[in-house]
C-alpha cells in the first residue's frame, strides 16, 4: 500500500510558475513509475507527465517545454515544475504511482491549480 499526498497547488497568474509535490509513504524510487494527471471541470482526466523507474519522461504535447517531472528518491517525493502557466492549465492535479499501466496503482487526493489574473 502506498499513500500519496499532493501539495503546492494554488492560484497563480498567467505566465507564472508553480511547483507541485507528491510525497509517498514508502520508497518509490526503484519500484514505481510515477505520473501526474489533471482533470478540468467537465473534462476527462488526462496524463500530463510520466517518469519511469528508468528515468524516462513523457509529456502531453500541450505542456512540453513548460512542465518538468522529477523525483527525489531520498525524500520519496515526485515534483511537477510548471512554468509559463496558462488559464487552460487550470485543473485538479493528481499524482499516480504505478507498476504496470499508467493510471493503475495508487492515487493521491489531488491539488487544485488555478491560473487566472
């Protein structure tokens, strides 16, 4: 069982940065792949960024060049650095730890990100 807790969400102006954190209750470095998802009102949850156990990363096209996923194994924490934020990035962001397919495994409770002037 892995418990995930997201933090770092909030209100930010367009063009600003924000860093989300996902803290795990156990070591996630060598066993789990990690993903950040988001869900905007009225829309399906989408995978924004993924980081495999081997260190490979993938991003949805809409955030490439702006978002960066990383992990700190010593802190059992995964980050999502978000730069040049846009109003369309507004959503609840969720952390996912999985072994098999993205979206399987464990989820956090989500953190709200609102991009607005």
